[in-house]
C-alpha cells in the first residue's frame, strides 16, 4: 500500500469515527461538553473584541500614534475640567453589537493597508487624510452621529447655560435637523486640506 493510500485510509477512519454514534458517552454529556466549549469560545471571542476596543490597541501602530493620536492629545475630548475622556473607540467604534461587528469587519481592510504601508509616513498620511476624513464623516452623518450621542444629547442640553454663539447654533441645528458631525468636524483631529469643499460635496451627495 502506498503512503498516499495509507493517509487516505487514516482520514477515512477518523471521519467514520466522528460520524458513528457514541456507545459510551451519553447525549447529556455531549451536550454539556458542547455547552462548555461554546461558553469558552464566546468568552474568548468577546474578550478579543473588547481588547481591540482600547485606546492602547488603537495607537499600537505608529500610523495612528504618530498622527491622529498626537492631534487628539490636549483637545477637549482628551483633557477637560470634568475629567471625562472620549478615547478612540468611544468615537470610532459603535456600542450596539451588530454595528460593532460591521465596523470590525470593515476595519479588517486596514490590515491590508498596514501591510502595504499605505500611510506609514507623515507624507502618505497627509495624502490620504481627506479620503479617510470623508469616509468617517459620511459614516457618522449616516448614523446621526450615533457615537457622539453616547455622551451628548440635544434633549439633555441646558442651552440657557451656554454661550450665545453655542446656544444659537444648537437651537438652529435642532430646528434644521442637523447632526453633530455637521458642525464639529476637526474637533479632535486636524482638518484636511480642502475640507470645506469636501464638506459641501458630502452634504450635496446626501441630500
């Protein structure tokens, strides 16, 4: 018998063993083992998911640490009188599970660009900044600034305690049905070149 035939016979025996009903193991035991395995898998999956939802993970690649993280440092979302910080995942990763999984699947594309070195220098990052910003603006606008609203809500604002400019703008925004990202682009990161032209194009495309 050839080596290939021996290997084929071995795998056939394993497959037959897996398909054969067990004579010694009860259905209850199989169910119990399956349940434990499922809990371990689900726990490991969620642990990994949450591990990738930390600021330290986000800035573990130099593209983010050297660029957007340094721009974010010192902004109102990083340091403020209340001591409440909004970190990378707070703004860029949805909390609802289904939207979070969708975002994670989309983010897997970033692994490809990491390997390709698409934005591995400051010059390359600036070259792609507008495209990346537009993608994020569009995402936030389509979700009605869902991640912003985890902390901010029009209905909870006491506009009487705001400055006149902020008060007027927020009242206008409510009346016009605007969302946070319509007015607050660049609040944590530098605006790309031609940002205002790109903003007009985005607004026209969504209307």
